[in-house]
């Protein structure tokens, strides 16, 4: 197809359908009729010579070819919007609507405030932040940006480390004097994170010394914020990322145990689909988050 035959509105309709999941949702978002959207999608498929969508009575999702086309088409539309905005304003400014996903605990405490400030500072940007502890793939679930915390597995997506964290042993203040060595923890009441595979086995290190311990769980929860609240209320302890409990420790609501011993450290990663062009807003958000952690504002190290 030659550039003269490209119809960016048609491409935009297709992107809107994938984002919304239905033609009805896309038509509502675009403020046009369902008939127009449906006809334009069929025309686009005829032009490309392939089916872009699987259709049923309630939902639509892209075919393999449609998913590849969606990622490239969305990137192209974003780039075109940025070019228009740059010419109009005389400078490059972030523009567009973006879907972002992150884990519940990290997203609630750190990312939500950062993104709230970002959209306030950039009036041309709107963001849909979806918080979930499911590891949602940006391509499969149509996110422009995803954040992962921990030790991510290999991925075809592009990843950049924007921060680090450490695991801390934290307890209610009443337990502070009862555990001076890692082995002392084995006899204390432990709140386990049900989302972890090995939630009761931990390795501590201090210089050349290593201690492996197994703790007994009296209570299991599946979210880190709930665990931190539970240990603050009872005579028990847990092991949590320091970005989650730093403020509670600083305020005295929790106490950090075994500070001379180290547990695992991990990374905070920004993940984007494997497209050549990243929208200016996405590039800027990643820099904002990286700067936040580098400045120690997220208290994710030490």
C-alpha cells in the first residue's frame, strides 16, 4: 500500500476497537456511530488482506496479525500526534492517552502520586493506571507501559531498571528485643505472603556468613500492604520490600530487625512493548520514575 492510500482515521478506529474491546466501546470513545467504525475496520482488513480481529457477540480481540499491527499502528499514531503538537506549540510536549499497569503495593504508594503530578503538569496527557499483582504483559493486555518489581523473567518486551529495593525483616515494636540473630526468628510468629512460592524459607548473609532459616507461618495474606498492617497490629513479624515499610519504620509503627544481615535485593523495572518508537509521554514518565528513585525519594535502597 502506498502512503497516498493510508487512512490514519481508519487505523485510529482499529486501535480504538482493540483498546475498548468492542466496536460499541470504540464508537463511544470516538463519538461516532458503530456502523462507521465497523465499516472502516472491514475496509482496513480488505486493504491488508488479512483478518485483524476475532469476533464474537460480546467481545473482540486481535488476531496474531492484528496484535502486531496494533502495536505498530498505535506507535505511529502517537508519533503523528507528537509531531502535530510540536509544530503547533513550537516545542515537543507530551500528548496522548496511555494505559499503564503496576503491582498494587508499588503502584499505590509510589506510582499513583507520581502520575497524578505528571498529568497535572502535562495537560495534554491522560492516563489509565491499572494496579494488579498479576504479571500482565503490555502487548497482550494493550498497555503502553508496565512496571515490574522483583526478579522478572526473560521477556520479548523492552525493559529498563529504574530503581532497586531490599527485603527487610520488620515487626511490631514489642518483638524488637527478642530476635538478635536470624536463627532467633524461627520461634516467632510469622505472617507469610501467600503470593510467594517459598514464603517461609529465607537466606540471610553478613559478609562471609550465611544463615538459612525456615519460619512457621501463623497467618497468610496475599498483598503486602495488608501484611504490613497485620504485623503493626500484632506480636508478629514478616519480610517485606523496604519501599513498602520505610515510612512505617521511620515513624516507629514497625521496627526493622536484623539490620546487619542482608536478604535479597531486587529491581524495579519499566517494561514497554518492543516497538521502535516510544511516545514522548512514556519516555518522560520513565525518566521521572528513575529520577525519583535515584534521588532517594522512593526510599528503595539502604
